[in-house]
C-alpha cells in the first residue's frame, strides 16, 4: 500500500532530532513512550546517560518498559531477557547458551540530552544523525537563562506548529494575558527568508506584542519569538520563547517551550525567582488557551479552511513540510527498490 504525503506528514516528518521527554522525567525506572507512532523505552544507565530502545523484547514482544534497569542493560519482566542500550541481547538467564545472546535484535536510538530535554534521532532510513544546532537563546547559556515547560496535547503536531506560526492569534486568543494585551488588532504581514528558514511578522509593530515568529530547521524544527516585557515583570527587555513539537501519533503530540531571558548576575537570580513565584502560572494559562482551541478544532479542520493574508506564514510552513515529506518518501522507496 502506497503511503501518501499527507499520511506521512500526519505521522511525523523524519530526518531530524525531536525532544521526547524532559530530563527530569527519566530517572532510574524505565519509561515507555510513543513518538512518531513508535513505541520506545528510555532509561538511564549506571553513569546517568540516557539509553533508548524499541519497546519490545525480542523473545515474545513484551514491553521492555515494564522491566528492570540493570545499569548497562534492561531486563524484560516476562522472562528476564536482558538487552543493552545498543539493542544487543546480553543474556537469557532461563537458558544456557541461548542463540539469542549476542544478536542485534532491537532497534536503538541515538540520544542527546540538552537544555533540560532528551532528544532522539528519527532517521528517514538508516542514515547517521545530523548535527543538532540550537538557536542562540538556548545555546548561549552564559548570557541567557531558561525554563522548559512541556505538555501533552490531543491534536496532530502540525496544528501545534501552525499555531505558533500565527502571530495574529495572540491579539485575540491571548488578549487578556499579562504579556499580549497590547498591539493592533489589524496588521499587514510579511515573510522574510533566513539561513535556516523564515520569519513571519506584522509590519510596523515590532516590540509591541507577539509580533513575529521565526521557523528554523537546524537538525530539528524549531520556532522562535519574543515578547517585550515591562520592568515590573523583572529585568526589562525581550522575553524569548523557543518551541518544538514532537508527534506521538496521528492525533496526539507533545509540545516543548523554553521561556528565556537575557540576564546575568543578580538579574538572573531575580528573573528566576519572579518566574517561579509569579510568571510561570501566567504562562501556563496562555498555553492552556492554545491547547483548548486546538483540541476542539472541527474534525478534519484543514479540509474546510478559508485562508487569508495572515496565514501566509502557515502556508509557507506547510509547503516546506510537504516538500520534505515528498523527498523522504522518495528516499524510502529508493531504498526498497535497492533491497
């Protein structure tokens, strides 16, 4: 059965890194997750490094996430089969000289842990992972301080991406918020290319509200925006947000938003104190507004849209993703033909 571009996109583009969990969510016990329709087990080895495998015991298919962390390997709860982070079966304690031992039976995932999140590589075929380059506001930890928030949303991941690529919704949906109550409720929009993607912005309104958003592709898909903050919310200046979205399956996704300020020394301490004690709750309220709207969209909403000029950024994003999906499908078909 031939996979269509839309079906492929709905499950999730590949050939990139995705954040899959916050670092604090993985401790000693194995954790089972679904990402891009794949069931995965994640745990930390004896050195604290994150390991990720297909969540399937090669013996009978039991979930390895229900098993035990043995440090450098995970043991299946069903029959005790032990599998290393590389996917190699290390021991079958119930059988002497079992032929399973030494076999590479389970898919393993390349892992990076950065900025409070765990990233996995999802390849198109079996290609090596590309370099993951973060936006400056995340990469420069000396100049910037951040908090990561993550939440599960019951909608396709494309809706979550498109929501961010829509600066105009902030003036309406978030009009009662502490940070987006200002700004003109009408705007002309423009799209500007960048080295890694493009910027979509309101003309002549920079520094007023949620005025612009940048889409970038640098080993992962990310969105970046800034909102001007008054000094009563801590040190003045821009409040930055870097967002990423990972699909779970066709109808569910996980969003990751880093809330960032450019602060040093005592201002960093003040910002972090104010965030935890005052701002975090307000930011969650804004995020909840997005979630409620996206989860309650009409069935097959994209099939019944009437788009206008404010949707140019979203339309460009869709074209970028459709082009990438077409190329990835062709690459998969080429590999099948060569097999």
